[in-house]
C-alpha cells in the first residue's frame, strides 16, 4: 500500500541516539558510566543506550552483534557542552584519559574546549560557550 502525497510525520523526534561500535563493551560501559557519569537508559543486552542529557543519547554496541563493525579509524565525535570546561578538564586529567588535550579558546566558534578519547578511540569534545555566545 502506497500513500498518495505523503507528508512528513508530525510529533517530533522522541530520542536522538548516536551508535558507536566496540570490541570490549564492558570497558566502554565503565568509561561512560564511571568517567562521564552517564545513566544507562535502555539495556538491550549487547547494545547499551546512555542518556547524555535531555533527549540526546549515545549507544554502545558490541560489534560482534551490531549492524556495523568496529573500525580502527573513527569518524564520529561526541560533543558535550558543559557549564565549566576547566572543571571537566581537571577531572579528565585526574583519570589519565588518553588523547587529552589542553583546553583552548576559539573566538571564531565562541567556545573553550578540549578533546579526549574513549577506551576504543572515539573522540569526545567537551566545550563551554564563551560569554555572549
């Protein structure tokens, strides 16, 4: 059955989930729970969906079961906007997180930010909006 002149559905998006694929799912789960403090929102066994904030979520998938496979080269970055980027940087440094950069200001973007890597190399940017942005 084909609808004549279909319209875009109304009602908005219920959740936004970015899925990432891991070889060691328990290690990734520990990072997102213990280091970032995210809450497990949906446990699908081999797929774990964590609430970042509001309707934004990140899904951690066992690459042996997921639709995609783990890849050495990561092309996805999760960006977290926080109230105090320097406090987050101090926390990340105390946890010895790999790939941690120094916080930098970008006048062009109106942010102060740093990046770090999760246990399997996905980059996470943490940023704060500069006053007036």
